[in-house]
């Protein structure tokens, strides 16, 4: 059995031979946030199953409780008593969003349409992240804000009703799109969000909000307008919509699955089944890219649950996953589709014949850490040859060596480099490994179960 040595803040990881077994991963973080928030805004009681165990989603539940919502939790099952979209109470203290960008940006949209003032705060990392992207559209809907340099703490002075707008998204961001649509639920008339252009008729960012709002009965429509060289998607929500409580089942998180998909692909002889993984097309970029490079990933038992695609993934390490023919540049539209998987994709790049170049990914600089510099710094510590660009990085095929890794307090950096350690030579230490709990508290336990 593979051994981890756990100290409070520090994890030592050694090379592995292969991964094997069958695992059920925790619920999807993005979908769990939405399930909690939308069921709180619905009429009636909701039972949410397979709710994410992540610290981020616990922050969302805490904020909702602070807004007067009755919530009961029994492990991964959460019961929410909806208050209706206008039934929140003025919070008795600041709303602490912890490390969670999704919590703060979606809540900003919801709180903008309430008739009280509230203050959103977060941890050190979240307090550095840009909020102008939500302040701007919400201000044009009539809400008022106080925030030094458009960062947290953010005081939201709600307005009832808000004014409907048509908003052209400057970035392909699901958080901003969701924020405006949620504000639109409390606006007079119809609010539209116009997404950046895409080559095909497909959402340019994850569309869990649209799917779940529709599932809960909101009057929300989408249409694609042809522009000659592509399509522009416009999503419209009617401010007169109400949400009706319906039980929800959360698929397992494909972003958590990504670490094991890469590890199993790179460790020859691996055979792993991941059950009930969310397979929403707007999150499938990671599988598309891994398969393009020859990864042996099969989708089994595909079905639809609460408007979301879900299925089992069978991944095998076949030892031949790097055909030289595949283009080694990942850029453009697919970036938003795999934005959270880029740290682990960069690790994968060290195993590819022609390496991997990732561009148009400047958004990574304003995530939980500056993920471009965090990945480059740690890859260099492991002896990899890597170039840094303002909007991405290029990693060359490299044999990794065990090293001391800094998680920079970022969950996805800690987990990505834990996977790198499995095929590096010698011992790797992950400093600040406990931050994995932000999205995946069981990560090291699950890895311990399947690693050989
Ligand atoms: C998320 C959207 C993405 C993603 C984040 C979760 C969401 O952020 O990186 O981890 O749940 O809507 P952006 O919308 O800022 O791109």
C-alpha cells in the first residue's frame, strides 16, 4: 500500500505504480452552490442529495442561514426550507464567503434585489479577487455598492425592484452570467445576458444556472443569433418567474474526477471507475483533450438527472497516450470549458511528446491564486522545462523530480501537484495540502484507497 505521511499542514507523496478500483466522488461544487441558493429562493422544501462536501459549499450554506433560511444537513444530504425569492431576512452579521468566488458573485446578484443592506466578506485570497465584473452590471440594474478598489468587503445596497437590462458579458464567466440572471429574477421585465461569440451553437461557459432555473420552473429562454462567423447566445429571464422546490440530485464533480483521470492515464496498468460523474457538455473539455492525446476513457451508463448529463467513467492507463500528431496548443473557446482543470492539464503536458501550450487563459491569474505563476513555479521546482506567458504557459516533455511544493493556499494547485508526485522520482512534499478541502476534503483519503 502506498503511504502518505500526514502532518498538520504538510503531505509527503511517493511515486506510485498504478491506480485501481471504483470510486464515488463528492457532489459537483458549482451545481451544489446553485442547488442551495436556488432552493432557498424557491417556494417549498427541497432535499438535495450528494451535496458537495467542499468548504466552499459550506460557506454558501452558512451565508444562507445568516439570511434566515432554515437548512438541515445530514452528511451529503441537505434539506432547505425555501423562503421564496424575496423572503430573505437582513443578516445579523457580515456574510462570510470564505474562499468561494461562486458564493460571493452569485449572492451579489441575489442580494441586489433585496430591500436591505448586506456586507459580503471573504478570506485573504477572495479579498484580492476582482468584483468589478459583477458591480458594473448590477449597478446599471439599480443596486448600489461600496467596495474599496472593487474588492471585498462589498456592501450591497439592494433595490426593489431592480431594472431589467440586456448585458453583454465581457468575459466568458459563468459566475457573472449567473449573477446577472439571478438579479434578473427580481427585476421588472426581462433581463438578458449576451454571451461572447462562439463557433457553434453552444454555451461559452458552464450552464448549470440556466438548466437548474429551468428545472425549478423559471421562465428562462435561450436563443442563438448567427453573426456570419459564429453564434452569439442570448439568455433571457422573466422577472415575474417564481421557483418551485423540487428534490435535486447532484452529480459527482468532473473537476475533482480530473485529477484521477490524469493520474490513471499516466500510470500504465491503471484501471479505475468513477461513478455518477457530471458530464455537462460545457464541462467536458478535460475529457476531450485527454482523449485527443490518446487517453483511454470510456463513458458508461450515460443518462439525465435533474436536467444534467451524468454517467460513469472507465479510465485505463494504456501506456500510449501521447500521439505526436495531436496539436499541442489549447486555446480559444475550449479554455472556459476546462478553466479549473488547467493546473492538472499542465502536469499532463509534462508527459506528452510535444509538451503542451495553453493560451487565452489570463483568467487563471485571478483565481484562488495566480494559477499561471503557481503552476510555473512548482513545475520548475520539479525540474520541468516550462515557459510563462501573460495568458498561459508552455510545458515541455520533462521527467519530474520530487520537490517541495507550495500550494499557494489553492486547492487545485495542491491536488494537481499531488498527482505530479505520483509519477515523479523521489519524495514530494506539498506544503499547505489541507487547502484541498476547499473543493475536495476527501482527496487524500480517496487517493490512498486507489493507489498502488
Ligand atoms: C464557476 C465558474 C468558473 C470557475 C469556478 C466556478 C461557477 O469561474 O472557474 O471555479 O460555479 O460558476 P468564472 O465564472 O469566473 O469563469
